[in-house]
C-alpha cells in the first residue's frame, strides 16, 4: 500500500475526484425532500425561550447539546448571520472552509451539518424552508455598509459578532468568518457571486440542532451582497426548543461519510 505522503499529485487529484463522486452519489441517493418537513408551529411544551431580535441587532445565547435553535425570518430580511463556538472549549469554533470542503458543497441546507475546526459537528440543519445558507462571503462590515449605503456607521455583523463574543467572554481574535441564512447568493460557473432577487420570504425558518454544548451569536443584518439601498431590516424571531432525539437513520448523521466521521469525533465527548 502506498503511503499518502508518497503519492504523486496525480494520485492525490484522482483520490479527490473519487471522494467527491462518492459523496455526490450518496447525497443523490438520500435527498432531503424525502424526509417529512418540520412543523411550522412548534409544540409549546418543547419551547424553552423566544426572543425577538430587532433589525440591526444581535443576540448571544447558550444552546446545550440536544436542544435546537429555530431562526424565523419574520420580516423576510435579506440574510441573518450566525456564529458558533464549543461552549466547553471556545477555542473550537465554526469553520466555514471545512464545512464546505468536507461536504463537497457551498449550498448548505436540510441534512447538512456545521463543522468545527477540530473536525467535529457543532450543529445539524434539521430543517430549512428557505433552501440554502451562504457560507463563503461572511457577514456585513463597516466597509460593506459604506459601499452599499454610504454610511459605515450603520450596524453590521462583524461588529455585532465581536460584541456578542464579548458577552460570552471571548475576544476579537475568537471571531472567524460566519454563516448567513436566508441570503440569495449563488455562485456562477466562472466563480462570480450573484444575488438572486425575490427569494427571501417572510416566515421562512431554519432549525439547528446542537450536537455539542454551544455558544451562539445571531446578527440580524443584511448580507453584504443584498441589493437594497436602504438599511431597514425588520425584526426576526429566535426560538430555543427541545429537539427530539435523533432517530437511528437520522438524515444529518448519515447524509454522507464525512458527516458520519464528524459524529464519530463528536459523540465520545458526551459518553
């Protein structure tokens, strides 16, 4: 057997395409739309807390393993950004690059998971009525607000995350690139990012099941590519609730080999 560090670049390239093809075949064999959708109205007995986040503002929250966070795009805003840390060791945090690379897609939706920089699963996307999350461009900043609105002093996700991280006892250096839900961004074949108009719908929601004890910050600011010229995001709602225990054939835990390995790395922390 040839050791991995003895393989040629062509052998590494071939291995890459083999893994990608296998992941795509498995994803096509288990489409997320075959799984019954989550109810739009949660069982009141499962609801732990509800929070309304005004436009432009942020919300820090702890989400223990086994609970879930529902983010409801009440006003149909052009994006809600989120950041995640391991509450038991905040040096472990959401890693956008690994999340995309390990799942062979930048279009995260129901069935996919959010990976940490330690190869573990922070959270699973158990429902997503919008269709996909934006993983590559990060959140809004003073610079993006200056370009879009001509006003760098408006609230933005980069500064919201820094403030929210501080509420969790973290520092600026602890804030990596985020993920943004409800953002109508697609990637063209030439690599350009393009905004799709008319896809944000009031009432869309995403459910995130915590697979470890989490520190979370939500930022209710528009995505930097959104086309609006006036900064006027409406309020969103966040619901913390008790999620059902994963079934043996849970979609997120078995969507692909990479996810299964992520859970193999994560579950021993809680035995």
